[in-house]
C-alpha cells in the first residue's frame, strides 16, 4: 500500500496537468496516452482494449479522476511489482507532463534538475489528501535538512515570520508554491547556487533514494588485490559503489542482510582506517579517509543491518510516519479541545442566561420582600394588640386549668382506689368461676356415668323382651311339646329371676347416681348463686363490667325438668298398677320393661339436651 500511495501521488500530478479546464475531467484520448506511458515506465503489459471496454458507455466524453481510478488500480497498479521499474524514470515522465503547465521558472534560482528533485521531495513529504499539500511542519523539516546540508545554522525565527505571513488562509503549500519557496532563495541567502544544488541533491538522495550515507573510500579488489578509490552509496539493503559521484559507471553492489556484520580492522599493507564488511558469500575490505569517516561508516552500516533485522523502515520514512502520527494526534487533541471549548462556551452561555434569570428573580424577590416588609410593619401593630389580649385570656384560662387539674388529681386518686377495689373483686370473681368450672366437670362425669347405666339397663330390657317373645312362641306350640317347653320355661323363669335381681341391683345403682346427681346439682346451684352475688356487687361498684353467666336460668329450668322426668320415670317403673297384674309373671315383667324403656329414653333425651 505504501508503494501504491507513492505512485498515486505522482500520477495525480499528471492527471491534473491534463485537466486543462480544471473541471476535474480528462478526455479519453489523453487518458489512453497517459495509460500507455504509465505501463511503459512501470514495466506493466499494456492492454489497449481495456480502457475502451472500461469506458464504453461514456461516448468518448471526458472521464473524472474518480472514474479513472478503477481502471488505474485494476489494469496498472495491481500489476506493478516492487523493484521492477526505475522510480526516477517514472517520476521524470510524470514531471514532464505537469511542469510546463504549472511552473514559472523566471524567478527561480535553482536548475531544472534541482526543481525536479524538490518536486519529488514534495511528493514524499505531502499529506495523503487530495489535492496534495505540504503542511508547515514538513516544510520546517525540509528546510532544516537543507540548511544542515549547506552547513548553515537553522534560523527558526525567520521561518516563524514566514509562517505567520502565511496566516490562517491556507493549511499548507502546493507543489508549485513549495518549489517557488525553495527556488526564491528566501532561506538560502548568502549561499551560491552550487552549494544549494549540492544540498538539495543530498536531501534528495536521503529522502527519495533512501541513501543513508555516501562518499569516497578505497576498496580492495577480490582478484588483483589492489586498492581502488570508489564512490560508495549506502542504502538500507545494499551498498553500491561507482567510479565517480556522478553515478554513471556502477562497479558493483554489496548486498546486506540481517546476517551481515561490519567490524574494524587494524592497519596493514600501508592502508589505515580499515573496516571489514562480511556477508554470507563474500567479505569486503574498505579503507576510509580518516578515523571519523571510518566510525561514521561503521555506525551507518550497523544501523542498516539493524533495520533489516527488525524489519523497520528507513529512518527518514519512520520519522515521516511518526511526524504524521504526531500531527494526527495533535489535530485530534485540538479538535477535542475545540469541542470542549464549544461545550464550555455553550455551558457558559447557559450559565449567563441562568445568572440573568436569577438576577431578575432576585430583583423581583427584593421588590416582593420590600412589599412584604411594609405589609409586615402594618400588621405588626395589630398583632401586638392581639397578642396582649391573647396573653390576658391565656392567663385566665391557665388559672382555670390549674383549678381543674387539682380537681382532676383528687378524682384520679379516688379512681385509683376504686380500680384497686375492682381488681380485688375481679380476683375473687375468678376464684368463683374456677369453682364453677370444677362443679361443671364433676357434673359432666356424673352425667357420663348415668348415661352408661341407662345404656346397660336398656340392653337388659331388650334381652327380657326377647325372652318374653320366645315364651309366647313356645306357648303356641303343640301339646306334645308343652312339657318340654314347661321345663324350658322353668329354666327361663329362673334366668328371668336372676335378671330381675340384676335389674334391682341396677335400680339401686341408678338411685345412688341420682343422689350423687342431686348433690352435684346443689353444688352447681350454690356456685351459681355465689356468682350472681359477686356480679351484683361488681355491678353496684362499677357499671362498666358485665360478666356472661355460665349457666343461667335456662340451666336451672333444664335441671328441674330432668328431675321431674326422672321422678316420673322412677314412679312408673318401681310402682306397678295392681289392677292390671296377672298370674303370669312374664306379662308383668313385660309391662314394667315397656314403661321403664320409654321413661329411660325420655330421661336420656333430656340428659343429652342438658
């Protein structure tokens, strides 16, 4: 890409020179000639049909630079091989096309060859932006190199004045302005043309031809072993030596690589300041004119070898790259600073607007405050009078409140005493309720016992009824079986008597249970009466406490009903009707069982309801 960029810069000058009307377009016939010349110089095979096919839709009209670029890249530049052509011939060809139409030689103090070299240096130092220009920093760099080559001290103040003279109207110089600046002798006053020409040639050799060092030295031959004076030219990858400094008669090359090295040799064969360049196939003995030259050449050759080892660019190209990066960095920083300045300016404007607004608000607030102050002074007198009246009224109210507080304090003491009495009564009431709960628990246990006894009695009665039923069935049997049935009846009567005895025992147990139930009922009534008494006392002392009665009148009525039913059931069970008695004992027992079963069911239902 670096080679392509260098070639495009030179071709741009030629294309611009063909644009006579300066409209950015060139006729197709002129482009044909330019393309053929480029292919010839760049050693690229020329295809005369390619240009016609590429622009066949243009109807022989002019072609712009952008329209010519695809053809140039595809059919010419893509086929260029590095080191396959002479750059000097390529530059000369494009220089010839553009110099006559752009350069005025009347006021120039340099020759045509020096002008060409300055033009080549411009292409090397110019920015990669079209139209091509050279920035003041690169102009400063070139003038420094030029004055050093002439042996003159660089005058930065003079260039500063020139740069200030340019001003901000342009950011750089074109090729022809740059040539006029150098050819006018503004920065080479007091120097003759030959010295200026030698300085331009030295800078040209360094920047364009990549010459790192050049000069006369003696070289020892390989075959005859004789010493001959040669003009040596050091480039990053080769050392060429010529008969003279005009470079017309080239005698050979010393190809450098990363494996080459150079070292100092002791004096021998009457030659001093010797150095040895050792390559992979040959070694070269060279003699410098003095020790200083010898050391300079050794350092220069070592620098070239180190560049090959590190695969770095030549110093002047690397320096140009660094300067461009520095300019781009400075430009980015400048743009960033400009952007920040704009932001700060906008922020400052916003702040100014806010300050104006705040100042207006403060003025309005001051006017409002003055109005409020006047209003406050007017109302202050009224408020003072009102405060005096309020103080007198508050004093009277405070005296009344103190009297009420004293009265409330005495009432509070009384209420505290009443609360203590109520707490004691509440504790006694809790004890009475605990007694009532215990009585209820005893009642529940007695009721469960009575229920169990009634269930056993019911089961016995059902057994007697079944026996009575079987007896009836037995009576209805035939006379033949009567005797046997009589025997069985006797046995059953005996069993019935035993069951009657058990029934009597159960009656006794039931009576005992009723007696226990009566005692429990009396205890429950006593606890209920006691609870009622405590409730009455509490209601007399404080009308706020209302206790829920645990049983109440409904429980009393329920128990009285249960007692009546139990008494009626007992009387109907234990006292038989003599008028309905029969000699048959089974019938008598059957009636008693029936009556007692009904009464038993009735008592059981009442017990469950209770």
